[in-house]
C-alpha cells in the first residue's frame, strides 16, 4: 500500500487492518506518535489525516490510503519549529511529555479550523488526557500560538 506521511510517499507491506499507529512506529520508525490506551480514549496516538486529528491506535492503515498523514515528526518545517511547538516551550507545557505529541497534533488541527479559538473551542477540541495535568498550560500555549507567539 502507498501512503503519504509527512509529505513523503511511502510504500508499506502490511495487513490493511493494521492500526496506523503500528505502521508509523514499527514499519516507518516514526516513534514520536505514542501508544497510550489502545482504545482511542487518551489521545497519545493522535496524528493528522488530511488535516483532521485522528486516533492512530484504532484507525486501520487502509482508512488513510490516498490521504496525507502528518505525525509530530512532520510538524516542524525543516529546522524551524512549528508555532505550536515554540509556544509549548515558551509556556513550559510538558512535564513528563508522554502525551505531548498527541496534544500538539490535536492543537494543530484545531488551529487549522479555528485560527483564533476561544477557551470553549480549546476545551471541546482538546480531548487528550494528560496525567501531569498541564491543561491550563496547553490552553495558554494554544492562545500564544494563535496570537503569533505573543503571550
């Protein structure tokens, strides 16, 4: 099967029912996308498929055929951090960091839809779980990124 991941065409030979998460991690060696719960509840595995936030642990790879997939490895533009990644650093969002790649991908999908999200928009879109409880910092970072990097 052919896929486009982070702008690159990739050919993978896997069972079409294989979860996208395992194709990304085990076949393509893109390990930034994390396994959390395996039932799409926590969001650690969130990637973007055609711009939409998708839980990769329950998405069969066959469901993404012909659609662009973006992982955390593809969020930055070359050596330049994405504005969300910089906002995450500026707001000191991560503690343990395990959930952060999924959080960033969900936030990127949100900003694509709503460039100036309200707190309610953020709360509705950010359904990822963070055991460290960094939700207030996540909200501040999303607002910072939406404002062009200004606090």
